[in-house]
C-alpha cells in the first residue's frame, strides 16, 4: 500500500527550508497508489469513471480526479499501512471544479486513524473554494503517518458538488 519511502520521484532528493521552523521534506506523493475508497463516485455517460484512486495518482488533469457525483458531505480515504514509522510534513488537497457554482462554500476536514474506524482531525478549513484551488496543511513539527487517511468535504449548499483532483502527502522528518 502506498508508494515506497520518498514517494514518486522523490528518491534521493531533499528540500531544505530555512528559518525558525526549518524542516526537511522529501518531495513526492507518499500516498501514490495507495488503496482508496470513497462515499461515492461518478461515472460519465461515456463510461469514464472518476474513481477515488485518481485522487492519489499524482496526475493533475481535470478528467483524472475523484468526483463524488453528489452533494457533500463526501468522504475519500486512503490506506497508508505501508507508511508505519514515517512522518507527514505537509498535506495538500487540490480541488478540480465545483458543479453548480464558480466558488463554493466548503469545509475540508483531513483526518487520520489507526484502525479505519475512530478518526482524529489533523486539519480542517472552511472557505470559498473553486477550480484548481489548493489547500495546504503544514505539520510543524511533522506528525506520525496514520495507517488510514480520510478527507471529508462538507458544508456546500444543496445541488452542488466539488471534485478532488489530487491529495498529496509529503514525508517529513521527526
């Protein structure tokens, strides 16, 4: 489950940040290829399925994200069991588009779990979100990678929904 340590393309490369909160991050997608599940997903009339795994594949294209096809609340989760004894330094969620509005009031809640049943909030934000907007969660200091990660989208008005293009996790150093 998940990518090997360092993520896709991150093997052997480090980014060093300066300042009082300096930490080392390994570029790449920790959750790349992780088994994913969701509350729902949309299948277009031409048969294109917007499956949850597309939010964890490292591809940033409008047609290659997870689309729940329904109004929030929606959830998407990933199995990070292969990341035991690792740390998360940053998580980012890139939204694809909002159906029914240019800007959509939305709450994004990122949670971790040891068992996939009891969840702990890692970060939550509420705001107006639209096409290709990215919400970044910085973890200073880095946090232990949970075996399970879940993103919940909620708070949108009836009749609209939003797609998630990509959820990325960057490995941190304890």
